[in-house]
C-alpha cells in the first residue's frame, strides 16, 4: 500500500518536468508564425507539432498566390540580413551606413538614379542641367510624386508631393556647408564642392557648385554609393529632428511600416512612378549569425539572404539563385604610415607625428640624400631613388611576390573570384594593363629581399572583428616564404588610428574597393577626408593625392582615364597597396519563389544589405 | 528588522556607486577618453567636433569633477547618447530590455521546473540509474559551452529537421513560443543543472537530519516527510541560487542572443563593443547592476518571510 | 564489480583527462601531426578521415584555412592550460591575500574592500570583461587579468569568512599573547586552515574560467589570431557548421571534457577534504 503511494509520488515529481516540456513544445509548434511566407500554413500548424515540418518547407511556401501584377501588389517576402541598421529620420543625422539602408530599402528616392548599364538616369528629377560655367546644377523635379501616407509614425496623413522645397531641404540638411551638424556619410564630400540649394519654383531647384567634382552627379546624387534620399520638409517642420527618428516618410516604391533597430524592418508597396512593386509586404530580419541565415534560408523562412562567398554554394544547393551585386577588389594597405607633408589642396603643412620609417616596408623620403620629388613622378628612374626609399620598396614588392593569389582564390573563394592587380582599376576594365599584375615568384621574392638587405622581421596587421581568413592566409604565405612573422591587432579601428590627431597607422590593413566603377572615377576615400588633409591607405601617397585632386577637377573623361592609368603605372613601380583578388559579392534568393530581373542597380559594395532594388522582384 | 533592510539598501547604493566608479575609471584608464568615443570608422572627425566632445565630457576639469558630472547626469536619467545609434542610451535600452527579460524569465522558469523536481527525484532515488542519468544531464549542462549548444541546436532543429525557426524573435505579439524555445533551452540548461544539483544535495542533507529520521521512525508517511518537512527546508539553497542563476543568465543572454539573433540587450552589448559605443555599454552594465541589486534585496525579504531562523550577520 | 567500487573512490576518468591536458599542453609541440598555425588554403575543409573526402593525414579534418583540427586542438591545450592556470592562480592568490588581510585586520580596510567586492559582484561579469577588452585591447595578459577577476571575489569572501572564524580560535589568541607578529600568525596559523577550501574553490572555478575564455574567444574578444584556442576555433568556424561541422564540433567536445573533469575533480576534492562544505 505504501509502496504504491511512493510509486505515485515519484511519478508525480518526474512528471512535472516532462509535462511542462511537452507543454512548451506544443505551445512552440502551435504558435502563429507570420514569418514564413505561406499564409495557409497557420491552420495546419495549429494542429500538431509535426505540421510545422511541412509548413516550414519551401515547397509549402511556394503555394500559388493570387494572380500577380494586374491586381496590384500582393504576397509577402522575407529577407535575412546581417543588420537592419538604425532608424534615423533627418538626412543630416544619418550616421555612416544608414544612407544605404534608407534607399536600399527602397523607401527613399534619390534625385537621380544609377542605371544597371552604368548611366545616370532621371529619378525624382526628370531632367537636370549642369551650368555651362560649371557653377550650378539645376534639377527639374517630376511633378506628382506623392510622399508616403501609410508609413510608420506619420501614417494616415497626407504629406503632399515632392517639391523643390523638399529637395532643397534634403540637400542642405546633408551638406555640412549648410548644416554644420550633419554627420551624414557624405557631409564632408559635399562640403568641398557644393553650396546651398535654392528653390527656383515649385518644381525647380538649383544647387550651387563651389568646386567642380568630375564624378558628379553620379557620385553623390544617385544611389551609386552613399547618398541621401529626398525627405519631406513638412514632416520635419512638424516632427523635428528627433521626431523623425520614428516617422519615416519617403517617396520610394516601398513605405516603411516598422523599423525596429536590431530586429526588423517591414515594408509595404505603394504605387510608384518608376514601377509599382509586385510584392506587397517585405520583411527584413536582422540575423547577424551567418549559420542562422543559412538555416533560415534552407527552411524557407527567408527568401533572400547574403553569406560569405564559400557558403554561397551551400545556399545554391538549397535552391538559391545568386545575383551579382558588385565586385570587390581586396588589397593590402602597405603604406598607411603617412608620408604626405602638405595638404595638396590648401598647401598648409601637415603633421605626421606617427610617421615611423624604421619599419622595413616604409619608404623614408625624409632621409639624407633622398629626393622627395621622385614621389611625384609617374615612374621614376630607379637610379634616382635613394636606398631608404628603394629598399623598403623592394621589401613590399617581395611580399607581394610571395603571395600565391591563385591559391587564395581557389582555396578561400572556392574559385569564384580572380586574382587582382590594381585596386583602382579592375582587370576587366578596358583601361587595365597586364603589366600591373604581380606574378607569384617566391624565389624572386627572396632574391629581392636579399637585394634590399632585409632579413626576417615582424609585421603588424589590423584585423578588427571581421573574419580573419584572408589575413591569416596571406601572413602564412609570408612566413613560409620570407620568414616574416605577424602580429594581429584586433579591436575597433578607432583604437589604432583615432583621428586626424595622430595620422599614422603602423600596421597593415586589408581593404576592399569597388571593382565595377569606371576607371575615370577618382577612387579611394571620399573627398571629405582628402580635402581635410589627406588620409586613408592610399591617401597619404603624394602622387595619389595629386591624381585624386586633378581627376576631381577635370571634366574630360579621356584625360581622367589617362590619369588613372598613370596611377596604375606608379603603383606598379612602388607597390604601395598590393592587390590580392577581385571577389564577387552576391545576394542569393530562392529561385522557386521569386524572380529578380534588374531594371536598375546600385553598385555599392560592402553593404550589409544586398537587397536592392526591391521593386524589381516578382513572385512566382 | 527594518533597520537591517535599510542597512542593506544603503550598502546596495554604495555598491552601485563603487560600480560606477569602476566603470568611470575604465573609461579614463587609457588616457584621453575621446578615443573610445569615436565611431568605428574614426576618420574625418573635425577638430571642432573633437573639441566639442572634450567640452561635453568636461575634460578641462579635474577628473573627480568629471566623475561628479557623470554621476549626476546618470542619477537624473541621462545616460548619454549612444554613439553608433545616435539616440539616448536609456531609450535604446528601454526598447530592447523587454526582449531580454522575456528570454531570461522563460529560461529561468524552464530551468526551475526542470531542475528542481529532477533534483528532488534524484535525491529520493539516490544511487539508482535515473539518479546517475540526471546527474549526467546536469554535468553536461554545466560543461558544454553555451554557444556550442546553441549552434548545434540550430543546426539540428532548424537547418536539418526544420522543426523550429533558426532565430529572431518572431512576430507573435507578446511572445512567440516557437522562436523562444531553442534559445530558452540553450540558456536554461546551465541553470537547470545547477538547480538539480543543489536541490539534490539539499534534499539529501535534510533527509539525513535527526528531525527527519525521527519523523520516519515515528511512522510518518514518506509523502508527508518529503513534502512537509524535507522540501520546505531544502528549498532555501535553491532560492539563494536563484539570484545567482538570474545573474548568470545575464552573461548567458549575451551569447544566446548573439547566436539566435534575439533582439535583446545582450546582443546590444556586443554591438556596442564593436561600435566602440562606450556610453551604451556602460549604461547597460549599470542597468544590469541595479536590477541585480534589486533582486538581492527582494531575496532578503523573501528569506525573512520564509525562515525566521535565518539571521542577518 | 570490485573495479567499479575502486573506481568510484577516485575520479579516474577526470584525472586522466586533466592529466592528458597537462601532458598535451607541455609536450604538445612534439605531439602535433601538423603545424597548427600555418595556413594552406588549398587543403581547406577536408572532412575527418572516416568520411568521404577525408584523409588519414588529417584525422579530424581541416578548418577554413587548411589547418589540421587535431593539431589545433593540441595547440589549444597549451593556451588553455596557460590561461586557466595563470588566471585562476592570480585571482585566487590576490583574493586569498585580500581575504586574509581584511578578515584578520577588519576595520576600515575591511569596509572598503568589501564594498569594492560588493560592487564587483553586482556588475555583470561578461559585460565588465568586454568593457575592459574594449578599453585595453586584446592580448594574452589582458585576457589573463580579466579572467583572474572572475575568481577573486569568490576567494575574498570565502577566505575572509574563514579568517574571521579562525581569528577567534584559541591557538590564534595564544599566539597573539605570545607576541607573534601578525604576518607570522596569518601565514602560520590562519592560512593553513584556509588553504583546503581555497584549492577546492579554485578547482571548481576552472570550469567557469574555461567557459568564459571560450565565450570571449567565440565573441572575438579573446586572444588575437593565429594562436588556436578552443573557443576561438568554434567561433571562427561557426558559419560553416552546416558545411564543415567537424571544425566546431571537436573543439566543443574538448572544452566540455576538460570542464567536466574539472568539475568532477573539484567535487571529489571537496567531498574528501570536508564533506560539511557541500553547499553548492
């Protein structure tokens, strides 16, 4: 009798965790899941746990929707991104990176657009003129572009249409000349060259040009790289800067219904002059973990995502179709230990307190017997170059020679990229010269090191918190072939190179450049930094400083291309920034669920989003 | 009694103050604190902005004065502005705190309802196979790295079997159990293990006492002995543990939220790290510290209520 | 059956694991089949030898940079051992010292130290560690220092409590009357009474330290590359868990086994030394 009671009591105990676990599982599997695209899965999922399996598979998710297009936008789409960024309202408050989100999410429209063919095409402005004396841009705004009415915060209200006032407001907000508090990514870029934007009439605005920038209007006025969308002045008048952090009123083909930092963005299609989207609701989820993004893609929870290159094939095996966004040229900044002593624009002296020529790879133009002017020639006569500049050059060259680029591409990129030769001009570009390409030659490298009288040494590399595969692979090659040991410096970049205050950076940095840009565009860091006195890996090199400035001010495309080629030759001799490879940046989408024919595209690399343009997506 | 509570509160505030001192010292530890306050790009800061920052941080004044400014700002609710997010720190934390709380509370509940009963069960079946099984389960829970467990769970249940979602919080209103399950399991394993072990030990000790032996000798039924006598006393250590468990959950959420893309404070802290967003990180730390302090105080009150024998030292 | 009972007396397996760890840590360089640091991108992600595509040259397969997983696990052993020993020792020594001093002398010193200990106790450990890494950067010494901080408060509280109770014992009072210096009393009379407990706590704490180091490395805040630590191995390879599971799986197992053994050993030691200590 008592034994029975004990037995019962024991079961009581063990039943508690068992029952509660089962309860949890049932709750978990019975829950409503709005993330999977299949709306009909809800009924099935509520029944039993096993139903979730069926509901989550892509097959279910590709259930036939209402017939598309003619009836207006319909259907849902989910994308898994590394980050959804921070909602920032006023253009001027747009911290670096946020610009991409705002128009990559197709919610804000830029004044012009960059077409997939590489041309600048009308957008908010249906036409524009550059004054013959290069003193201003005139924008003719397309009438009848409505601002979003149903967006978050400002929803339900009619904010009218896009007028010159809004354009002038947006421009002036971003431009640090007109808004000194602007922290927008291109604030400084504009400050060099553009003055206030004035309203001429309802649909005409004029932007003053202080200094001609040969890359405009493509560079700052389109979605080519970082830019700014057109915001509504009325919204700003009503809500102010702070209020605009929650009110998203743009004029793009999608309006923002929700933007929760760290979690998700929900977009809804609206009628648009460019193209009314097919997909009604787009949800962007922030999923920083690549493994989770892959899992979500495989499970059909996300239809678009982005991963590192080696995992693209994993996605393709799961039914993914890859779409090329851009090619990124990876290179090693080997001379960020700045040389430039004079601001090339203003002529004032620059302070390089941290310049340290004791490193074996740093050329020292300030040593006795060295001639600074050789740095300003395209390719100097080697006899004119003093040892303190030439030997480090040979060291850099040797290090570049010791890298087996084919192995890197084969091993780290699964063969999906190709070796690169010049960071400013892609190998596929017509202006590219084969002579710029470095051949893998370990013996030659060793001979060159001997010639330079340099034995093994230690070098520092800043790796930040990104995946460090490429750094380790390259330094392994250096160690094997040349006996160079590497120290890795992690942590935020600002700890290693704070500001202009101490403008020298004694470690290598591996960087990437946009490969698809035309050769005649001045490459490298934005004009902002340059006009403030030169910075960034290649920015500290005197010859590049001059090229950059000249290219900006030169209106003839042919001449600009010639200057870029000159720099290529200069770089080939000096090896300031050995190029490693050109890697494709892909976005991957579920082929059975959607199609993505491009009508326009942005060429921004290194973006965390990879989901532009949304209005071109059609569901199957 | 009230005096003791008051003393505890005062000590608590002192602890919080010292904690803030520690944080402040860290921010000034490497010289000019502005270097930590710069965004990840760190390029293109105008000398004007640099100087402005110096003014805001009162760098012209002596260090103790700077600390005074900092503390007084915090007391008034001004935790500064997040550098990366350009929004007030407190607001950012407020937005994402509920998510972490949901996850932490769910994990705590899960850990308790699995750990404690199994612990009692283990104690009453000491030496048997199930005892060893549960103790093995507990041992694993305290030995496996959380991030590894999370990754493996995602791999199996989300990627391979596709039974559960691979991450994020999900849409469902207050809570989405489907999305909560895997992160909660990952986070709850360690606490469940701790609870199991400590409940087991406590039960064993109590069952061994004279008092219980006497009761059983008198013929009181096992059931009564277990529940009325042993368990009531054995519950004290697990209760103490609860505070530590909740504290440990804070550490755990940092990792679990990262692995499962859960939009809570833990992940915010990591993002703050990589964005060198010191104000945000400091704010999160202080908030957690204050919350923990609150929990300790509440625990003291619960103690007093539960067992008048417990003396305050 | 007999063996079973004998084995139950001593935690054989945990001792073997810890022993293996120590041997591997010291002699690892000779035990590694390959160089754990040298990258060879063309041998990337080779599966373990029993799987298709595997090679007996790389028993547990290779990682994203073509490095042998087994060699890196062996290499990681020495880092793990070094970091753990150094941080536990530092933390416990500092904590014990402080505990002895505050427990014995009391007064203002005691108050101040205890307030700092309290303050430290309410701050979330991982976050403070992250802030310190943010401020001071990454590196071996920062890591050891930061991990040492995990153990010092526990040691202080414990030692202080014990010191307080021992201080009023007869033999201590006698020594004081006899004119012995404070230092002598502390070291000769109080410390021995405390030391067992300290060792047990230290051993039990190693598990937490290893897991915390692994978590830090996983988050990318640990030791900079290319030195292998087990946590870093799991962290770096986590995006490949689908395609190359062996790169994250085996280091995780290594961590688990060492932590488990540490816990077992600590429990056993505690039971042996003083069964009345069985609280946690």
